[in-house]
């Protein structure tokens, strides 16, 4: 059984980390965590790394996803403070020009969220399978994004995320059925699960399902996943 890669997530809005819950972004409040005081991105990431030696950090730039400017200063500050971390960043990329601009800010891997893609052209223009990650975004049973993106696995890059937005922060458990469906559609892609993880049992279920990795947030900040639980996945 291959180890599952644990990737903490920070959702950043107006220069502070917020608690994502159910994909209803206008209701998100500043993060409250047992790991640290306050919600400054630098402090939150420091606390996450004190909990576990994570190697990758996922940043959801909610300002950019909603059409506002990319939080460039936050991205640069984090990259400078944590140069050994791999950064995956969803900044609401819609066009190739935005993709190019994002990759000039700091060393990072861009995440293309299906909910902000206008069509399949950006996927068709990727230079190779490793140049970006595709997040296939779902709200309940509805796919968020152009139908052609979901219907054309041949266009997907080598890493995909099964993003269950409705389960984010709600402790409902991961959507294993959706994960298996996407893995069947693209058996050669590395598939990551996002949304709903409650505890170590969920991590075990994802590992046995063949999932490459899992995105985590709420279960880290409320203590449901402790350092002891995470140590099994080094």
C-alpha cells in the first residue's frame, strides 16, 4: 500500500486565513485554531509545520477566485519564509495570461479550479502533464465548471483533485465514490481528495482506496487529527 501524501490547506481572504465551510464563501470567518493564535497566514503555516513536517502547502486565494487581484504579498511572504515547502496555489485562473503572471510571483504549482475555467482551452495549452494541477470541483452532485472539462479526461493533467466543496469543513467524511469515479476516468493520473476528512479512519480509507494524497484543514485545527495520527504518514 502506497503512503498517502498529507497536504494542509489555507484559505486566504483579504490577507488572513479563514475557516472554509461548505463552499459558501461569503459566510467564511477568520480561522480559529487550537494550533495558533490569530489568523495571519505566516502564523498559521508556522503552526502547521510545528504539528507535522508537511512538504506541500495548498493555498486557496479566495480573493482571486472571486475575481479580485491575486494576494501577491501573501504568496511572496510565505515562499520567502518557507523556501523548502512546495506551494500549490489556486488563484482563480481563467486565462493563459493569468497563469503566466501567477507563476512569475514565486515558485509554485498552479491549481486550475474547474469552477473558474471558462472552457477547455487552458487545459489544451498546458505544455506538459506536470505544469499544473486540475481541481475538479463539485457541489453536492453538481459539477462546477464547463461540462467539456469533466467529459474529456484526455485533457486532464497528471494530477487531479476530487474537490467536494459541500463537504469542506463539515466533517461528513470524504466522497469515496466520487474519488473512485475520477480515478476510473483517468487511471494514470495521481488523484487527491479534498473535503470532509474527519479523523484517522478517513485517512486510512483514502489510503486503501488508492488515493495519492489528501487535502486537510478543519481536522487539523480542531485537533481531530493530532501529531500522533499524522506521524503514521511521514
